[in-house]
C-alpha cells in the first residue's frame, strides 16, 4: 500500500494520524478534497492488521452509492492496491478487506439499527464517518440525532474510536449546524479543520476547475467566498441581489427549437406564465414574454379554462414569432385543474407540441440554480416581462427566518419568480451545460 500521506493534502495529515480527538470536524468549500480524504481514511483503517470496522453514514440512503461508496472504491486505487484484494458488495453495501476481514459498512441514518445488526462483534468500530452533515440538520433532528448515533456505535468501542464529520458550511452563520460546530469547538475532544481548493495541488484539480473558481471570483466575489472558500458570508435580504440591468435584454435568436413556460396559478392571487427559449448558439436561456393576471387587483376572476386559453394564445404567438415546434410547460403542482385544461386544449394544436409537466417545487435548490444562471449571465429577461422584472427587485427572505438560521422567502408578490424557478428547475438538465463545468454539479 502507498503511504496515505502521499495521496491526501498536507492539511489533513494531522487528522489522519489523530487518535486523541474523538470528534473530528472537516469543513471546506468546493473541491476541498475532504471526500477523497475520507475514502483514504476508511480504506487505510480496514487494511490495518488491527481488528476494525468502519461505518459510513449519510442522512439520505439513496445518495450513498454515488458518493461516499464510490470514493472508498476510488481510494483503493489511489493507495496502490488492487480491487481484487477486497470483497465489494452492493447488497448489503460494504467493502471487506480479504486479508484482515476488516470491513466498511454503509447506511442511511434511518437504517442504523439494521446496520448494527450485521456488524461483526469481533471487529470493533474504530471509525464513523458522517458525510454531508448538513442533511442531518436540514431534514433530520440535528444535534440530537448525532448524539444518538455516537451512543449507538461508541458502546464497547471507546478505545481508539473516532467520528469524522464532513460538510460545506451554509451561508447563514445562524444555521443550526454552524451553531453546533461552534459548541463542539469548545470541547477538548474536538478538532475542527477547514480547508479550501487553494490547499490542493493544481495538478489534482485541473485547469478547468480553477478557471471556474476564478470566473466566479470576478463576477460575484461574495458568492465565491461561500462556494469556493467555504466561508459563512451571511444571507442577503434580497434573494436575487445579483440581478441588474445587464440581465434585461431582448432575445437574440430568430428561432427557438424549444421554449419553456413556467406557470404559477392563483385564483384571488395572480396567475402568471413566464416564457424563455434555449439559445444554443449563445449558450443562454433567454426570456421572451409573460402573461400576468391578478383577480384581486383587477376585480375580475378567471376560470381554469380561461387561463388555459390564455396559455394557448401565448404559445400561438411564440410559435408564430420564433417557429418553435415544442413547448414544455411546468405548472405549479397544486394547479391540477389548470393542468388538465391545458392538456385538453394542447391536443388541438396541430402545428406544434405542448408537453405539460408538474413543476419541481424544491425552493432552496431552485433559488440556488436561478442565482447561478444570473451570476454567470446565462439567464436574460425580456423587457416584455415587466412583472418579473419588478419582482426580481423585491423578492426577499423573511428577516425572522434568517435570524432563526433557516431562511425562507417572503410569500409576498412572488408569483413571477416562482414561475421562473419552476422553469429553471424543469429545464435544468439542458440549461446547466451553459454554465462553467465546475458549476453544473449541485
């Protein structure tokens, strides 16, 4: 086996050899190589002749195979060993070193009891790795859950036992995980190591990744500090603070092969359609037009069938102007009646197709993706989208939610920005290729 120190950055050497601190917290920005380090740590632990077991946990079990499990397998090669020296299983998901019998178990936090039931009692647990720790706070029970996990695995394994926590810090200093980390740092049995991509040899990262970092540094230094340096930069009240006049421009393509429409529906509240086309040549998602009607503001209510006719009128206009043959419509999941009305009318369209889809309504991810598109000038808005332009300048987080550490947008005058978010989420698999390579992964 190669010396593990040769395949990890020097900043991790002290943690690799650390047997004094039971709790080892590793944070970083993007490309800090903490996942690679965890792989090397896990494999080097089980190839040691001393009896040992490693448990690797994520909150979401379905994310394990493509992340930490894959990193552990990569570490075998990095350490100069052959995969044939290991039994690599998927059901159950584990990696066993043939010569020592030591093993790495993988599990979601909801299946800890199942995992504990298959652990060989002759192999004491030396190491527990918790990957993407923010998930334990965002969708789990946070600090209480981590305490229960420690109690589950430390029993009878306190000699040489350690827990390694990996995560990218959230923007918000008040986020629960940041408060937890500050508390942990006060303890004598805790070490916290923070690194960023600048600690990693250029040859390990590649020029493309460094170019991506430099580009964000130039366009949005504050966001760069969070994404690449892993700093808690705080949360701006204004969500799309990077939106400015440079984003308001007329579409440049004469034809669009595909146009998307995001739909946010309301009865008393506004109903809006936000349309944009994929300009493959310019690598831009160009805003084209909008429909907007508020029953409360106008005093005139419209039925789902009325709104469906308005959408067809919009697609007719866009088809005639841009010769588009296919429209993808992403509708607020709660607007089932409107969706059915649009599908019924869409069947009567003979010159072009309309595909109706339920919008993906993951707010935090959607906002991050819209922000990326604005930061890299991938997204533009037409002057014909005046309601969207207005909302982009007023869409804010609730100040009380920022203080509590879990920021949430204000539900005021947000219909156009919601429709835009539905649209970006729906066509993300196409739009993301307009971004720098390093920004396409979540």
